[in-house]
C-alpha cells in the first residue's frame, strides 16, 4: 500500500482502511501528476444475478484456484465450438464518468451489478511507477487489469487507487470494473436515504505516472489559529526516503528546505509576514510547488484561519455570517451525477447569484473538482460523509467504513481553503450506541485535522411551543448545527410563528436545513401546499423565527435545486423529485429564491 498519511493520523487511518484494505488511498493532487485519462465510452453488461462473479455454487471466480471464469476474463470464443455467454464487444456503452441510471431507461431504478470495460494503450517506462485511480465508484467496486484482480473498494463517493507497476502491458491493456450499488443495512449510507442511488463509475478514471520515489502526500496550510505561520508536512513513498524537500510559494516570496526522516516524512514550518488571506470576497490562491529529487508537484492553495469564539465564527479573525444553501451532486437539466466542471460551475454560480458565500455539499463527499471550484469562486464549504439517518451503530465494520470515508474526504481536501467544516453526519437519532459511534467520528476528525470546525446536522425536539436541541453530540461539535422543518413537516404557515427556539449552547448556531416543497410554476395562496407562494411565505416566516435566536451565524436552506428521489412518488407534485429546490428541475428560479437573496443582501450589509 502506498504510504501517504501524516504521523499523527496513522492510528486512525490504520483502523479506517481496514474495510477497504485491498485498495490504496489516493494520491494527493492526482490531476497535478503526469497521467492518462481513461474516461470515455465503456462497454457494459448488466448482471443482476452476478453470474459474471460467482459460479453456480455461489463461489467467487476470482477466489478459485485458477482465478478465472468471470466476466473480467473478457474472453472471446476460441472457435465455433467454444461457448462464451457474454460479450463486452457486443454490448452497449456508457459515458464515463457517469451513472448508468440516467443513460439507459431500463436502468433508471436498477440496483445491482454492472460490469464495465475499457481498453487503453500504455507504454510503461523503467524507473517509473504507475497507479490506476478512480475518483468514485458507487458503491462497491472490484477492479481487474488484464484479467487479474487488483482489489476492491467500498464507499461510493471517495477516491481510491491501485498500484499497477509491473502489471501494465506495453501496448493494449484492458480494465474491467464490477460496480454494485445495492443498498445494505450495515453500509454507509444505509438502506434508507432521500436521494437517487446512482450506480457506476461517476468520477474520473486516470492512469498516473510517478518516479520510483515520489511525493505521495502533503499539507500546506496556516497553523491552527495562527495567521503568521504555515505548517504542514510532506510524505514520500519509495525506497529513497531520505531526501531534501523544497516547498516554495514564489508570489509570497516564501520558501523552505527540509529533510525527510527514515519514514519519508518531513514537517514544514514557514513564518509569514505578509500574505493575502483567502475569503469569499477575495478568494486568493497562491501557486505552491513541492520538489523532492526528480519529483515536483504544483498546486494552487489559499490560506485562511477559521475558528469559533463564543457565538461568533471568525474567518481570518473577523466575525462572519454564513449565507448558504445545500447542494446535491446532481444536474437537474441533464439527468444524473455532475459530470464535469461545466455542471459544477453552473450550480455554484447559481448559489453566488443568490449572494451565497457558503454551500453545504450534502450528504456525501462531492468531487475534488467541485471543491477546487469553490476555492476559485469564493464559496466556503461544509463537507459531509453519508452517515445518514439510522445505520448499524453497533456494528464495528460499519464504524470502520464510516471512518474510512471520513478519512478519505479529509485527506483529499485538507489543502482546500474553501473547506471550513467537516460534517460527520445528518439527522442521526440519539441513543447510547449512536452517541458512542458519532463521538468516535468526531475524534477521528480532530486527529486528522485540528484547523477546521467539526459539525453535524442534528435534529430538534419540541416541547410544547419550544423548539430545542437535546443531543449529547452537540458538546463534541464546534457549531450548534441542526435541521428543522417548521412549516412543512410540523406546523404550517399559519401557526409556525407560535413556536420559538431555545438553543442551550454557547456556540454559533447554524441552521443546516429548513424548507418546503414547491412545484415550479404551480401557484396559489400562501396556505396552499406545493405552491411557490407557500414556499415563499415559509421562508419569510423562517427568517422571523431564526432572527430571534441569539448566536445565529448562518443557514443552508434545503435545497438549491430540485433533485431526484425514489422516496417522492406523488404522481403530480413530485414524480420522484424532491421539490424543495429554490430552482426548479428546468432551471427556473422560484419565488423563494429572490426572497432568500434579499435576506442575504441585508445580512451582507450587517456583517460588512
């Protein structure tokens, strides 16, 4: 396995990777390395009975003595008497990256196994190492190169890779992926969610080339609460671990040279006298280069501090109000997962059009490209893992899976200035087993990164007309963050203002969800559910309720755009769409979009 973790995270990481031990953690800044893109049209075979993986005794072919017999062999008939009951060459193709649900009408609701195959040419060089990288495969992936199994990975939203040095052929190669998006009670997420279960290879596939000893990981960020010191580390992988490392930020006239230890790790500390700090108003990114021997990596990194003090959130030492909105990784205009920078930039720009300075990327890790765009466009990010609703709190493997996905997310995005909150879950019901589970996730975050805030979307409780948060997990978090649906799932526009909030924590209050469903273009009065008028009035009422909360420092209403969900079957109002979007599935802004923007315009003036 490639070594890339910092020393302080090793204990957490070792546990976290147990459930995905056959896959290697992904390179830091994979797009910044020499690589070949394997995206494009992949042939696919739908396999609901997993015939291509198991023999008739339900034993995996890849665990047999010969290791052959599955679809990953990509066999062709030897002669007219040979029987082969599958054919990639004769099968249709999918666009990768992309989910299968939106590309084949027969697969819209499909949950199960699909095999995908791509052929590519390679010219491996002596003295170089090669990794096969996947940005995400939902949910369980088994990967084969030239008929040999590389390994497997669980978790549908985080990157993974396999070292393929010595396994590539000079010339034509074949990669086959068995992707399985079946839901499981013991998985993360579990069987019940409120978003579409898009299956497939949903993010980039790359073949990267690196030197024999290379820069596997690095962190270059401001020290915790200290705008005058850059701290971090560089981690090498390979046999030549004792090397001089140079870290340079030319525009800021900053550089340092350090030497790695016997484990290939070097701590970096750079004093700062003059630096332009990243903020939504001025999202400054600096070119950073890291060199070691024959390897050199370039990145664009912003520098800022984030902390809480009482009920304030301080960005670069200044009190802020987070004008946010929640976003799913889905394009409403072209069905399916976001496929590239164009899709992502569109959604983030819609948020900025509403005068947002902040987005909650729910309910799972979004792509690295999305986070980098937020860096560039000046949007703070709440990043989350899919510990969602009611999962198997007492199953050790489920906890390990959650820790693995959380670790993946933090390690991937730790150099992104836009990320200000690591969220460990959403709407998880209070109980002793759940509390123990979530406490361990909070501890995992702090072991990996102490420079950002820890959050979770908690639930509220109602005692008569009082709305409060009664959750032991709140004490482990930096924010009093919670979802509440006054006016929709409880109360109505007529009586929701009879309720009031009592939040018993000396922490910044962050409303992570509120909202109402509205079918775009459906109109009536403010008491008629599903109308734009009802949704608009609910937002106005919410502002009145929330403004009465001492310490309110941000909101992320649910949600920017209507999105698909199997839980929403009403044939007229929903048609398998969650209609809480401020923008409709056709991209038209609902009335509440403009109401929220007006509120944000006022908050911006208040926090100048």
